[in-house]
């Protein structure tokens, strides 16, 4: 009976260690690269009729003229 409890504890400890190891491997912290580069975003913006504003801190943004302000 005593050896059965030891075996159960060892199996449970092994399963817990295996699960924690899998969790650590899956969260390895690999950075996901951006979908588009700043040059590609600028080209897309200009193709759609916008103005690209460079911003070193946030990465730049595209500005469009609202429909109400466009010349007829």
C-alpha cells in the first residue's frame, strides 16, 4: 500500500513537471515581426490618396481628407 502511494506521487510529479516544461517552451518569448514595413505602409497610404506622416516614436500614420472637405 505504501509503495503504491509513492508510485502515484512520482507519476503525479512527473506529469506536473512535463506540463510546466511544455508551458515554458510554448511561451518562449519569440517576437512576432510586423506585418508591413514603414515603407510599405507609406506606399499603401499614398496609393489610397492619403498623406503619410513619419513618426519615430509610434511608427508613422496615414492621414486622409474627410469626404465632407474634398473638392467636387
